[in-house]
C-alpha cells in the first residue's frame, strides 16, 4: 500500500552532490572515501581538503569522481555517516 494513501505523508528526500576522493597524505594515503560535496565547482582531478578520522583532521585528497544531484536514498553511504569536503585547494 502506498503510504500517502493510508493517511501518512511521503518523506521529501534531499539531493546532494557526492565526491569520491583518494587521500594524498598520511596513514590513509591511497585509500578512497566518499564525501558530500558542498561546492558546485569541484571537478575530477581537483585537490580538496577533507576531514579525516575521529579528530576530523584536515587532509589533502584528490577527487576521483563527482556524482551530482543524487537522492539521499541512493547515496553511496548513509547521509548521517558522511562528512563534507572542507575546501577546494586548486
């Protein structure tokens, strides 16, 4: 049964841009991670600063790909677990 027809409301999902990055320094060098991308001008091969680890240490990363306008239902990871890119470096 469709939820909205049974008296409830459909949840409106937000859309996000996601970036898959490769860490460029430190212990995690070479490892890929997904981040929410709040910047519209980030492209493949850009260098960005991302928060890494429990301390959210700012770390350089290379953007491998950017997926734009993706629903939170189809995000690469649960939105609640994802962090945002801090800054574009180049």
